[in-house]
C-alpha cells in the first residue's frame, strides 16, 4: 500500500488536457440532404482540486466536410444556434461534496435522480441531439432538513424542481448516529417548455416516506411509500410502494429497488425520465401528442432497478477490471414495457474502455421508440488513444414528429495529465 500523501499534496490542483480528432458521419432525421460528414474536434480541460472542487470544460466542434443542406456553414449550425447550446462548454463543475453543508454540481445531466426519484428518475437533458444545455443541482443541509433543487437548463426556462426531506428522528430526538433512517419528503417539478423547442407546460408534485429497517456494516434495506399528482388537474394522481437495498464493500457498490405503482387520470411516476426530452414533443405510442397531453391508461406497473459497480484487482497487479451496470425496467398491466440499460467496462488493465446503452420506450405497443449507442476507447500509448462511437438518434421536427437518424465517428485522441 502506498503511504498517505502529505496534507499539502492532497490539496494540490491536478489537471488533464485532452484533444480528440475524429471523422464524424451524421444521418439527420428525415433523411434530407443525405449523410453529413464532419471533422470533429473535441478539446477538454479538467481541473481537479479534490472532493470539493472540480472543473471540466470542453465541447465538440463539428466542421463540415460534405453533405447536408446546400450552402450550410462550416460549423454545424444546430449545435450552436441557441443560448442553451453554449451550456455544453461546461461538461462538469463541482463545488462541495456530499459531506458539505452546501454543494453545487453543473453540466450534462445523465441518468439524474431528484432524491426519491418518483418525479425525476434516470433523466438525461441531452437526449435531443440538437439541444445541448448545461443543467445544475444544488444540495443543502440544515438541522433535520435536507434539500435538493435542480434545473435542466441554467440558460433557459425549462425543467426546474426541488425536493425537501425531513429527518423525523432528528426532529424529535436530536442528531442521530445514523441520519436519514425515517424521512418524509415533498417534491415538485415544473417544465416551462420555453427552451430547446416549445412544448406544453406541466407541474407534478409527490409526497414520499422512507423507513430504513435493516442496517448492517456495508448493507441496508428500506421500505418506501408515496403519493403524487398534478396540481390543478383533478383526478390525476398515482401511488407507489416498494423496497430497496444498498450494499457497499471494498469491491462492490450496488443499489436495488422494486416498486409497485398505480396510475390514475394520466399521472405517472418517473414522467421526467430518460426519454422526456423527446417525449415532451411526441410520446411513444400511436397518439402523436406530447407526453403531457397523450392519453395514459389507468392501471398498475412493476418497476425494478439495479445499479451495480464492481472493481477487482488480483494480487500483484496482474489483472484489473472495472464494471458498471445500470438497468431499469417498468412493466405495465396494460401491455407496455419500458427499458433503460447501460453497461460500461474497463479491460486490459484499463487500457480498453467499452460502453453500450439501450433505451426502449413503449415496447409491446404501436409507436415504440428505440435508441442504441456504443463507444470503444483503446489506449495504445502513454498519451495516445483511439476512439470509436456510433448509435441511433431521434430528431424532433418543428411539427413535433420524431425522425430517426444515426451517427458514427472514428479517430484519435491525445492527453496529458499532471
């Protein structure tokens, strides 16, 4: 084991500078103009100041080589045609940590949950390929209260919400050795629908209660229940009950959840999910309407989620692997299934990185939406690596329709860390 770093070294600011150059091919939605070809340059600068400070800046710049609409400019216009698109320059900004009284994180939101996750769950703010905002969330602790507020677009009027959780044991008996065993939480989220294309506004609210029943070293199990609705819309409500478990060991970090949900009057849990940035224009299914206006059958669903991270190192350093799996499935009693899965692995002593993802919304019903993507990175030098990416896309059109497209890129990258 290496000796601990001196206090002065632990506070040192480290940096990583990187540049990727790839050939990028894009088949736009609707098929107009054929395949567009670009040279894509992606600069990146990372500053790491430890657990409470981090900055990651950089964005892809696509320089047109051919194809597309005649007379189009050198730089792909759709990547920079709104104020929100400039948010993509901030890949990540971190101020504070989980142990800080106040913490701030900004950048791309990928698989984001708002605390209990019954309104915002596994949400990604860049599912729309022509909309690249920077989101942010702010956390704070004050006595028995823990709060989190977020915005999906810090430069535009879009999705905003907050959740406040009350530690009941702390409230009645004072600070606890194990905080958060019994909590009551209230959340509310509103979509203004004024950035990244106009869409109908919607507001949802949810009340949640959680009780941790089993606590062991590296393991805990809890039960939960909640009720939510759409303020001002009578008869739109839903209820949920379930169990969850968290496990943390030297090589494993796992979170499991199983819920039974009921939906009534068009309300559903997890409305702001991985497909919302597309569904806000047209929901999966035959209706052709935005998700907040599309009919949603009353009934029940079973929701299961597993998030697992695994590391293993053989003695002597001969073998080192890393694996991260995230899978969520929701099956409805009226025949619909939604699936969101992601798998990332580091192999060959972490010289090779592989990541794949799949999103299927409305499986088993007409008008289902499917998105797939994959990425491979291979470091064959101390500072040089190859990268390949590809996948499918859905492009929102002005009339709200979603047109299928695809992308592929291949190239090299160089980096330097200190």
